[in-house]
């Protein structure tokens, strides 16, 4: 495990402009973004999925980078996981589970990370998110089907499902129609 990686430790709130910002004070942020899209090494394999346009949102101070899986307590790197028996909405309703490739149930970790991400969005007054497609946490519209065979199905990840419940508009990194 790479627990000493500064990049994944930064995955919680990577975009503070300066240390004088009060963490509890609402600031003018436009988006929550998946930290891996901002270039932070927090994916399951310890890498990132950098999208320069999203990193630019961080640099401009209009986005906050979060990794719900790290917020929930997952390590970097970690075993690959997928939603089994449904999608993120069903996970939140306790009708489906998030499991690793070896079969370990990590549902509680994923739900905790989603709740912490929502808390950040609420505290900062953020109403939009740009999340990593297909992820069991951040996926929006399509997620992996739970078979670990790289097959997709319709549905949302756990964090995306929770944010949608609170009327947070979701985009993924493939969208180009989000405005500042």
C-alpha cells in the first residue's frame, strides 16, 4: 500500500487558495470534482485520470477536488470494486452492495465517503459536480456491472446517487457543457 503518497492525501480538498480560508465558511466554488480527474493519484491502482480542463478549474479556485473513496477510508492503492446487485441508489437503500474483486463487502466505506462528499458540497454551497465516469462511487449514467468483466450497465455510483438526491447537478469528464 502506498499510504505515504502526498497526492492521495491531498484528494480530500485540493483547491484551497490559501491556508487562511476557514474550512467551515462558504466560499464561491462552482464544482465538486473527482480528485483523480484533477490529477491526484487516488484511483484504485494509485494513478490518476487527469483532465487538464478540470485541473484548471482547481487552479482558478472554482472547484474542490474530493475522492469519496479516500474520504470513506479506502487506501491508495486498493482492490478494485464494483456494485453488486444494483446501482448506487440501491446501495443507499441497502438493496445492493459494493464488493471488491475478492468478494469483500465495502459498502459502508463507500456510503461514508458519499456522505462526507455531500457534507463538503453542502458546507460550501456547491450545486454541481464533475465526477469520474463508470466508477462505483462517482459514476453517472453508466457503471460497471459487478462482474469484473469490464461490462457497463445503466446506473449511478454511490456518491453520484447521493448528490442527485440533494439536487446537485452531475456531469462526468466526457461532458463539455458545464459552464463556470
